[in-house]
């Protein structure tokens, strides 16, 4: 052991898809795992820090719009203006725009800081920010796009969350349009401006821990083929992850067919250089042939069950995709839920409701446990989403982990081999007693200052 190493002892830890016992965990000076040793003797673990609860890896939140935390709970009443029959994704989007157009960099930082603390408490240790609020708020002076990006970075740094910032290309209001609507001008960008923003963020974040960048195209409806190709080439040259919303809504499918003659995923696979650095967000409405095509490219699908349910998007064909060996990750998107256990629970329950069967995910991997197969797949998808060494208690991976509270009501008295099952499928959620990023403990409960700043921001947004 080097003098700079940190050693932990976990009586129970999740290693390579199963529970291991009496595990000696060693973190090197860079914050990565340098040793994972189950069955450690008393002599071997002497002097190690005791982790007083079952240990799980941190999970990557592969899709986040931090600003949408400000509307959680505020879109659940039918608008008299839209009528009962038209309350859908598109009417929700109008409410979302009401926040998007007003938030200042300072307010975004306050919202994101509270959110990221909640995400840490929910078991996430890295967040992928799909970020398209580039320009000044409505009525505010012109400001550099970097201001909003750095507000997110500062929020993550403040609470200890890892962040993959994804500056997002947004050029037009829909298929066949050449410009943005007036209420979308804040999102306006070009491939060149996104590339500059990536450069600027990288320059500003040199030396900051756990910060990296990728790129995103908002969607096929928001960016044309040449622009997507230009952005993809830039990402390829830099080795960056690429994200894109795709096939989320049935209307999007119809519009894409009307303007291109193809479904969105079909078009993307045939017209873009999709590979294992690509992350297709939602892909809710896909054919068997499209899912097979995605799996063959090595790309990942980012599933966001709570948002997809909240918006009435539909149910992703999880079983078919898993049968193909498809890669996937999980995200909280609009943040109506901020816990990966709830996302995985809802993913499984959606399949059970559709198929009228139990333990669907237990047939989608090597384990007989639905929770185990879900967690392992979500961990594996984290690398594609971030291009970072994340994804489990493995040598060389970043030492992100959670220490569970064995005395939480959901886990109380549960046999050791069923702890993960209870964590995912027994409510109320068992919050971790400690969260570590790169081997360092981080606060996962919002202090008075964070809570107060968030409350003041909400007052300004909704009562001013």
C-alpha cells in the first residue's frame, strides 16, 4: 500500500454483480479503485476505515435538465386554456418554457445546487447535463453562453457532484422549419457556437475535479442533417460522448416520417455515424429492427422512466432491447424523481404492467434478481454517457460509492443477499447514510443555505 492510498473495510459490498463480504477497498491518490479484496482477514483490514452498512457503487444520471427541477409539481393540474383532451407533452412544454425563458445564471446555480444534493442522496454521483439555455433570459442584457454553463459547473463543484456538461445544439422549431420560434430564441445555437462553448468550458474548468464535457443535438426536429454531421465529427475528433433526444413522442414519429420518409431512429442509423459513444435519449417508440440496429452500433439508450411516465410518453420495449444485448443507462430528466432506485423500480413495473408478468428484468441478464440485472446494466451504461471511468467497484474505476443505512425501514431485518432487492422494490426509499465521490465523502443533505437560496429562486420565478 502506498502512503497516499485510502483503505475502507465493508462487511458487505456489491462487486461484479453480486454481494461480496468482508471487502477491503483501496482508493489511490487519484480517487480511483486500486484494490478490491473480498474475504479480507482481520490482519489485512487493520487500520482501514469501517463502512457501517452495505456498500453500492454510485450511479451515473445520464440525462438531466437541471432547470426543470423548478417546475417539479407545478404541471400536475389541467390547464383550463388547453382543455382536458390536449394535456400532453406539448402542453407541458409550454409550462416548461415559462421557466426556461426566465432563469438567470445565479438562479440556475441555486436550482442546480439543491438538485445535485438531492441526486447525491438518491444515489447518483455523476450527472450528464443536457444543457440548451445558452442565451440571456427574457428581458436580460446579452450575456455569454458560458455564463449559464458555468452556473451548472459551479453548482456541481459546490456540492461535490461529478458533472458531464453537454452543450446542446438547437437550431429550428421543428421539421421543415428554418428558424426558432420567438419563445425558443434562448436555445439558439449553431455547430460552431457549440464547439466554441465546449472549448470555453474546457478552458474554464481546467484543474476542476470530476468535470468533463460532451455534446448533444437536441433532437432531429431541432437540428438538420448537416449540422448533426458537423457536431458528430467534432465529437469524434475530440473523443467526446454524443447525446440526442430521439423518438420520445408519437407526434415526433409522424412528423419525421412526413419530412424525411423515415422514422427518427431509422433515419439516425442510416444518416449519422452512430457508434458506442452515442446516447439515444428515450427511444420510446421504436421498432424491433430499429432496436437491433442500435444494439449493433454499440450505442446506448438512455431510459428516463419517471419523466416518460409523467409526460405520458409511453413504455420503452425493454425486454426486446435486452434480448438483443443492447446497452442502456438511466436518467432523471425533468427530476420529478431524483432517485435511481425509483427509476429502476418504475422501469420494471412498467414492463410488468404491459406484459402482465413479474420479474421481467430477471430474464434480461445473468442474475435471477431483477434489481441486480437492472443495476448492473445501468452501471455499465454510465461509461458511454460520460466517457469517464465510472461503473462499479472495479480496479481503475473512479471510487464513487454509497453506504446504505441497514436500519432504514425498507432494509430492516432483510437477509443480506436480498438487500438490493429490498432497496429497489420496497418503499419508502432507504436514503444512504454516506455518499463518496472519488473516495471522498460529500454532503448529500441540503443545508440551510442551499434550501434558502432555492426557495428564494422559486419565489422570484413564480411569485414575482
